[in-house]
C-alpha cells in the first residue's frame, strides 16, 4: 500500500462507482479517477517527470485539468497552477523561477510558451480535454503504483503577488493541504451525499484546494461549471446541496429574479471567501433565501484560517473563529505584543495548514515568520468579546478585485516605465461588482501625450487582465505626507465614489 498522504486521503472515502465529477458532457466516478490518473501519471513519467519535479499548468478549467492535478500529486511531483490570464511576459518569470520539468498549456498558446520553456517539454490540453497530453495518456496503462511521499514533501506551489512586483511561490505540503481539507470536511459537515456547485477557477487555492479537495475527501460529488454564470448556477441548485463562491457570485445571483427561497430549498450551505463580503450582501441574501452565508478567511500561503460556525450565529462582517487546529493572534505591529479585545492589529497564524515558506526565497520566508513559527498574514483584524474575528484592512495596499489579489507595485512598475510618466499610484476603489476596482493615478511630464486608452493598451501585453486598471486618471501631483510618502489613503478617500 502506498503512503502518499494527500492522494490517498482524497480517494479513500468515495465508493468506486460513486459520481465524483459531473460536467456538461461527462461523468467521472471515483473509480474513473483512479484509472484516469493512472494513465496520466504514466504519461507524465514517460515525459520525464519524477518525484519533486514541478509541473506548470496554464490551461482552462476542465475535469481533465483536475485529473492532471491529481495525477501530478499521485506520482509525487509538484503541481504549479497558473492563472490563465497571465501574459507571456508574466509566464516567463514563473518558468524561470520554478524550473518546471513539464509545462502544460492550451494548444493555442503553445507557440508562445515553447520559447520560454528552458528545454522542458511543452504539452497541450484544451477545455474539452483534448491535446497532446491526453493523446499520450490514452495509450498508457491505467494501473500506476502511487509514489510514496512524506507529509512534509511538497504537493503544490502557488504563486502569490509580491509587493516588489515579483511573485513568491508558496510551498504547500501534503500535510498542509490534507489537514486543511480534513478540518473543513468536519467543520462544514460534508458527506458523500453532498453535491457542490463548482463555479470557481482552479488556478486558485479556493477552487482547487478548498472546493475540490473537500469534495473528494468527503466522497461527495461536484457539478463542474467551466466558469461562473449566474443563470447556470441558479439552474444547478435544483440538484445540489452546496455552493462555494466569492462575494461577486452572491451580488450577481441576487440580481436574478429566479433566485427564490423555493429554488434554494435543497441547498444546505452557501460559503463565501477570497474577498470581504459586504454586510449588506449577507443581509440581502438571508432575506431572499432564508439561508445565511457562511463567510470564512484564508490566503494562498495558509489555506483556510477561520470560519463562521455551521451551527450558531453567522455574523455579517465577520469571518468567524479560528479553525480547531489553527492558532490565531492579533499583534500590535510596533510592539509585537497581542492587542486587547476589540483593538485592531496584524493577524498572525500558526498550524499544519501554513505553507513551508517561499520557493527558493529564504529571505522572504524569514520575513514572513516569527521566531515562534507564527506566519505574519499582513491582514489587519479585530476580535470581539465572543471571539469572532473581523478583517478590517490589509497591509501593503493589497487590492482584491473579483476575489483575485493585485499588488499595486506590480502595476505601478509597468506604468512608471512608460515614456513621459513621472510616477504613478495604484489603488483599489469600491466597486459594486468586483468589490474593488484597480485604479491608476498618473503624474506625467510636460509635453507627454499619454491618454487613458494608450496606457491601457500598453499594459495589455504586460499584465493579466484582472490586474489592469479599470480607469487611469491623470493628476498633476500625487499627495504626500511630511516624509514624502504617497498618501494612498487620501487618494482613496477623494475618489471613493468614482464607480458609484
């Protein structure tokens, strides 16, 4: 019997004949997953992938993509999901940093990706499950001896935006992913009877390691939608029990008249995360459906840290209590001491869910951890008398737009490189649909002929779509404090109604 902590645990509960993944065109049982990951694992080995090697994947969401993730873990390699919106310029950095043994991309992207591959093979996989990789896998045996790994071995690397414009690869171990999913299965009462509407992207921790891992670990089933579309999600509720989403999901679903208490009668749980859920959205949803949303808090480096209770009050504006195996403290950044109840400080966490550090970046790893092992999230929080945690802000000017993280420095660096730009400041402003909209304030020199449209066109090939500003505003000078630091808070206050 193998000892591959994550893979073994994901397939341990589901009966071989039970449905695991449903799509518009296919249905995969747990037995099918065992066989198909066997074929894929054999194909990966034939391509030179071994234990500890990185497999970089930038393909559209599909059941075949999920099977590739599971096959990578099964053979002891390290899965590296990449946002499909990343440009070739961004992709080049990830490939140089991670040095994958294999790159998998959409067939239409292969010509652009191949020159970046550093000698690694480049295989293809499209949204329909076709491509050079599945073509090779279909000829392979469906039996594969799962490779033994230790709990401390890496299962995945997920890149998170860096404040200096360089992303950092969070190293996620078998223990981190396994323990977090086990805790959530128990906490959120998932069983083999559950059917999850899976409308999240799977290049992101939320869709891949929360939604997918929790379903498989419970022996449950998922309805795999290629993307979020409000009408399709409402339609899928008739045969489902759960939905995991981001705040944008819920605001768009509330705009659908067919969302009624009768339509959601069979749904037992609605979960929201990846960005703060407005208290008003929480109240509106409860009033419409009679089922309060369960909000939780996590991040790329840690998976889930807190959750509102399954039984008990799900309080709007809070992210609930620390998970049972997570220690959480709120610290005064200047003194390093715990703040009093009701006071704001920086959230720090410690537990088996936390990443092992940043890939090939010991300096950033050391900066991120306290000597006693607590991870510094950079998020500002407060805990009330009942122990509920609320996120009240974020350090380092992080912007969360549509559930995706954008660090202003990365966008500013690209804008500042444009001819005629003196400097720029990128901020997040309130947006009804995206939560926050990336917005650029730009100061230019005399005679500069840049326009909003020309800036956006210049950024197009350099930045993923979700990082590109919704608006570019030209102002004579950026406001500064006495120390010369740009006052982004002042800009946010002044322009907060821009998208109203």
